[in-house]
C-alpha cells in the first residue's frame, strides 16, 4: 500500500477506537452521576464486553504491523509520526505483558482494593500490608516485560509524565523541602487566620445559585460543557466540544464545591481547547497527568484564590450570603481562603502544605522500588515522615498511610505529578503575566481572555509536544521550580506577615 | 455442534448485541437530555460507527445460519424457540432489502424530514407532498422484498403490533366511530367545564417539588429509575433496573408535566418489570407499540385521571398551590382534568376525542397504500375528515396535515397502535378491578400493588407472548373494544351530565 493509503487506514483505526472510547467515557460519566444503582451488574457486564471489543481493536496485530511500517517510512513526519509513536508506545505497554498475567494482575488489584477498603475501615495497616507487597512484586514483573532502557521507578514516573525521572524529581523535591519546610514552620508559629465564616452553614440551594453565576464568570459555556453532581468530583469529556465537569456540595464548606469547580473547569478548558483536528485522538486524551494538573491548579490556585478574582466575585457572594459574611471584608475573606495549616489528609491540604504530602509519597515509592524501604512497618515510616516534614502525626492508620487508594490500585509514580502540576503552573503564570494583565482581566470578568492565552500557548498542542517542550515554547525556559517556590514564599510571607 | 453449544453461542451473540444496544441507548438518552450541542457532529459520527458495528453483528451470516439450524431442531422449544424466532424475524426484515437500497431509503427519509420541517414552518403542504409520495413509493418497494403472505399495509400494521390486520382494525375503528362520534357531539353541545385554574401560572420550581412528591407516590424508585428533563418527553432504559423517564415543564400548564410523567412511568414500569432473565433481550426491548402504549395510557388515564388517585394527591397539590386552586374543590379539579373538547392537535387531544385523530390517520394510511387516496390534495382530504369526525377544521396546514412527523419519517402503521393501547388498557383495567380494589389502593398510596398486578399479568412476559395471547391470559377473553367504549361513554355521560 502507498503511504497515503497506510495513513488513511491508520486514521480510520484511530476513529474506530474513538467511537468505543466515547461510549465508554459516557458510560463512566453516567455511572458516577445519574445511573440507578440497581442496574450496575447489568451495565458493568456490558461495559466489560465493550472494553473487550476496544481492546481487540487496539491490539489488532495487523495494526501493529501497519504502525511499524509507517514508522519505518521516513516520509512519515510531523503530527503523523508523533501520533503513531504515541499510540505505538501505549499499546506496546499492554502487548508486552502475556495476557494471562495481565488478567491475573487485574484480579490482584481487585483483591488489593478490597483489602485496602477493609484495612481503612478497621484502621489496621496489617490487613493491607501483604497485598501491597504483592502488588509491588507484580508491578515489578509487569514492567520487566517492557523493552526500556530506564530503571524501574523511572519507567513508572515516565508513564505519568513523559520525560520525568528520579533525577529530575530529586532536584525538584529537594528544593521543595529546602524552602518549604522552614516556611511552613514559620506560618505554623505565626498568628492564625480566622476561617470560621467559611466553615458554617451555606444552604446548598443557594450555593447552586452562586455556582450558576460562577460558571458564567468562568465563561464555562453550556454549548460545550455541562456540570453535574457526583460523590468524587472529576472531569471527563466525549470530545473537545463536549466536556463534563462534576462537583459535590457540602453544606458547611461552601468553598469546597466552588474551588473544586474552578479546578475541574481547568481540566475542562484544556480538553476543550486542544486543536480541533486532534479531537478523539491520543493528542487530546493522552495529555499527561502533570500537564493536566498544571492547568486545573493554575485555575484553582493562581486565579481562583487571587485578590483580583474575588474583587470581581466577592460582592455577589456577600450579597447572596449576607448573614454568613457579616462584617467580613474582602481582604479578610481572601485570607481565610488561603489560610494554611499542616493537616493529615492530602486531598484537604492547603496550597502551601500540599507539596510536602507529595514529597512523602515520592520518597516512599522510590524507596519501595529501590529496595531501601519495606512494606513492613511502612505505617511507622509514614508517620515519621509526616512528623519530620509537617510536624504532625496521625492518630490512626486510616488518616495516615491508608488514606489514598492509589497504591492499592497499583498506581506508583502518579503522586509526584500532583506537585509537579502546581509548579508548572507557577512558571506558566509568570510567563502569562508578562504578556497580559491577568489581574485586570480577572477584575473585569474577562476570564475568557486568560483561557485564550492558555489555549494559544499550551492547550491547543494537546500532547503533540511533551511537558518539557511546551514549557520551553510557552515560557522560553526549561522547567524551573523556583518560580513556584518564590510564589509560595512571597504569598505566605505577606499573608502571615512574616519577617 | 450440539444443541447446547448452539444455544450457548446464540445467547452469547444476544449478549454481545446488548452491550452495543446499551451504549447506543445511553448515547440517545444523553443527547436528548444533557449533551452539549456543540459536540453533536463528533458524537453523531461516532454513534454511526457503533451502529454500524452493531449492524454487522446483527446481520452476521454465520449467526443467520445458526438460527436456521436451531429452528430446524425440534428439540429447541419454549422461550428459546420464541426468542430465536423473534430475532430471526426482525433481522430478516433488514436482510431482505439490498444494502444500497437501504442506504438510499435512509437518505430519502432524511430529505423528507427536511422538507416536512420546511413545509411545516411555511405551513405549506405542497413543499412536503412530492417527498411524501416518494417515501410511500420507496416503502412499497422496501416491503416488496420481504417474504410475507400478508398484504402491504397489513405487513406495516403487523410490524408495530404483531397479529393486527386491517380486518381487525376495521372492526375496532368502526366501533369507535359508531359510538364516539355521536358522544363527542353531545359533549360539545353540553355545558362546558371551567379549566382556567389549571391553565395559569404554576412556578416551575414548585412544579418540580410536587413532582418529587408524585414520583414517591408512584413508587418510582431512584434505585432503578431516574427522571430528567427534555424537549419531547420519552422513556428509555439500559436494562430492567435502569429506567430513564423524562418530562417537560410548562409554566402555565402544570398538568402537562404531571400527566406525561405518569404516562412515561407506565412505559418505565413495563420495562422494569419484565422477567429478569429476559433482560437485555428482544423479549424486553421488542415489546410492541400497542402493548407499550396500553400500559402508559393505563397509568395516565385510567389511574392518573381517576377520582381515587386525586383523593390521595389533591390535598398536597392544593397545599402547594393555594392561590391557583383557591375555591376549587376536588370534584371541580377532576372535572377540569378530564374536560373534553375537539381540538386540532393530536398530541394535545383529550382522552375522548383522541381516538378520532387516530381514525383519520388510519383511514388515510390505508387509502394511500391501497391506492384509493392520493398524496395530491391530501391536505383537503385531511381537513374534510376532521370536519366530519370532530366538527373542526384547521385554518393552517401546520396544525393540520403537517402536525406529525411520522409519515415524513416513513412510519406507516404506527398511529393505529396509539388508539389500540387505550382500548387494551380498558380491558386490562376491567379484569384488574375484578381482582383488586384499585380505587382503595390508589386512595391509600398503594400504587405499587397495582403495578405488581400489571407485572404478574402483563409485564413479566415482555413480548414472549403477543398482545392477543397476553390479553387472553390476563383477562380471559380476546380483545373486545367495547370495554373501552363503555368506559368512555360512562365517564363522559356522567362528567357532562348527559341524558
């Protein structure tokens, strides 16, 4: 076949897969938002059938041959080549493992998840420990089949953020520890900020009304996006012009739904603004965790927690909740929104202490796979690190080592991308501020102009380029964690009036 | 292969198709309720791919051979045989037509729909007429490929209600005309009922609150059913335990959302209560139009418009809308809910005049396919029949012959099932009332017991048996339209105090 015919066949295969991916995405969204619970067994069985059909299409040997042929053809360049490479890379990960081992690993993950749930409920790490050990051993074996020049944990890191290695993360996390551990200590010793007025009853019906207003401010348009409620907020989408974000309302924590919505809308904008010709392809859905998180955190923290943002939006909030915010001026409100205090649960941590939660997980994962840390006694290792970096210790394993599901599920190398996202965001914002007046735009309800800058410098590429390439294109420099640490130091020094 | 192996293979094929059917059902529901409009093109293209994949599975020649083999095996009996027969019958309809003609027909339907929409907007039948003519000719050709001993229009009638023929419908509709035309005339001449208090502003937010209350009364349980809003209310489902009903709120017609919800919940209960082992098979989703409509109309008209129903529910309505219902007692309210007056639009017609709208469509369809009526001048034929049977005439084609989409879409033989459903329902209710005290159950919020009667006598069978068989099992008699006509005569004679 000619090159053109080969490419045509390749893109037909991509489109065929995208039909199944769309159906599975919708089934997933529906399951987590609206689907009646009694239908689960029926739906899950059919979902598995569709996943199986997609798997067969993905791993079609004829298509593997086609990709090989195309990649051997030097005339295949640019977007085409990159896309073929990405699909090939992803599918080879799966194909490298013998099928029965893949199935066995899935089974083990299920068991491990069950054990973790039981352990968490009983707050007893010893129930989970044998499974964690097994999952780690199994992952080592799964990765051993791959043809990679990277060390084991580096492969895992690369899976979630292509190009990142222990070497690079070490530099990043060492800087984080160096600068943030002492800063957090100072903040902890400073006079604490009153947050009581955002930790009281805000009726959910009214919160929803304010949310409608906020979605409008965010230019999150119903013609391409939709918000629903769920237990654990997430963002998904069927295509660039069909983005579904979700939120959860807590009656006594009004800022929770609001900030999580700004966060999820950041993921949503990313998916929405990838170049239209990449729609339904790996260039859109294959965006790395770190890059995705950089955009959600940029929106949540760098925009959504800023003074300019609330100059535009605080008056309306105060108008809708006059009792709760009586006597609270904007500065006071903003301080509460940004208050910091070391706490046990990662997902509830504030912007300043959050990266330390990640440092701990990174160092443990690294040790587990390098053999310097054992699963036995890991709960104590965990507690010691919390004590060391955050000065606190969980009274229970439930709120300690058992708080996250990731390891039970076999996900190692994922956590570090959360911290990386925040740091990427700082550098992006720094570059953006040199080109557009972000604060003025926020103040004057031109959130769309900010989103457009992100589109033109980041979003439109999808994962056609990796994080390092995008960082250089968007900011003119390689990734530099000091933008992030400078930002945090400046912000919290002012907020807590530190010397 | 052995019989067992063949059957196993057959049921695996059924389950595989059910996975695609589930995905397509969900995509359809989502499209009509939540999906952002800008994603349409992407979604539609992928939906077509999935439909194509399902089509390939359905029409797999190997499976046609398997069905033939199984049907030739006299040891294949009962549910197995019936199910194989039904799938075979449905798929042979499709397989009988050359593929290119099938595609051309789909295209023609699309064009015809466009022309109808244009004609309706312009209220000009002449725009639509040439397309209607083409669609009829095309349908004649499509049916000519089938191997059937039935006449053309009888085949169409049989497609929507297996076993029904012109001969049977003639008997039914002649009785309807004979008894209802004079009754409607009397009602029209009687003193009219005041309906103004249910044709005024009922705030939508409050209507929704009352709906929550109503869904509870209907025992429509969130664990297996879900209600959403849409433009044109419908019911769909992914399986027996995953039923989605929809509604539309009109600020000045509060009874619209309410009665349409009771109607849709009737469809929903049917799908929910088919025997669990038939889930995902043609025994559930293949239920005929007439039977389905019999259950939705039973709920809406025979239960939802009854005195006993409102004895339970009127107090709450009055409590929530004290201004609108000031001085309106229950009897007065019920009279308004059942008031009758000949009107132009079928979908807005009341219970008494509705069947005459269907008589008109039936007689026209019959004439079109028998060659006694032409598409030319059909708008005048239409108007003359409305004049004759209902004593009214539309000033515009928009509210006359162009009001329904069915014919533009190539659906002929469908309309008659709407009237049939109401008539079936009357006979079912008559039988039910001999076994359980329906009014007492309605009064005391035991709607679930009524639904359970329907389950045990009708729903659980799905379409394992046809309408005639179910009618005999549930009522001990063949279908007799006089139950229906007696019911209407009795009800409207009392309501309008006719002599």
